[in-house]
C-alpha cells in the first residue's frame, strides 16, 4: 500500500510540475504584454503632448510675426516680453529661464502624463551658446524646447529607432 501512495504522489508530481511551468510561462507573457501596452499608451500620450506643445509654440511665434515682431505681445491676457526668435522671454530674477511658466502658457494643464509627474529643467549648452527647457517623464523619455530657435526634439523617438533598427540607426541619426 505505501508503494502505491508513493507511486500516486510521483504521478501527480509528474503532471503537476509541467502544468505549473506552463502557467508560469503564460503569466510571464501576460505581464510583459501588459507592460508593453502600458508603454504604448504612455508613448501615445507623450507624443500627443509634445505635438500640442509644438503647435501652441508655433501659433505664438506666428502671432508674433504677424504683429511685426514686437518686443512685447499679449498672451493669455498678459503682456509678455518676447525673445529674438518669437519665444516668450520668461527669465526669473536670477537669470534662469522659467520652464514651468512656459509649460503653463503653452498647455495650461498640470505637468503630468497618466498620473506620472513631468519634471521641467532649464538647461544651458555653453558650447553652442544655447538654452533650452527639458520636460522629462523619465531619463529615457523627454522633449527639449530650444529657446533660441523654438525647435522641439524628442528623446523617445531616438530610442524607438534604436530598438527597431539596432545601433546602426543611432550612428546614422547622430551623423
């Protein structure tokens, strides 16, 4: 009798362990696909946000150009000092650029995507004599607004190109 119990237990284990392995593999696949879907939603929200920011920035620059490039322009009911390239000059008393205020003017919405905060950092590139605002969701996903030329660049696009085409795409984009 004890041999039959041991044989029964061994048979159950023989069927149970592969079934457990299959369940673990399925759980892993499900969790990774859920992460991919979440990342796609976040990327979509990020792209929509950057597009809205750029459209609004271009509208302000167009309005500034239409009015003859005046040193001041009324935006959102406030008279704003404008820079040489049609971007509001939002300097703090300490001389740095107020990127939070630029966000407020361009988007008028909280600095977050899908309940994740967005950080704003004023950056200076001394080599190129340029200033820009960097809006970060993470170290890998951000966009920069060049305050001198009014251009916008996205870090997330470069990362997607690298993931899709390998290191070769990075070399082509940087050259």
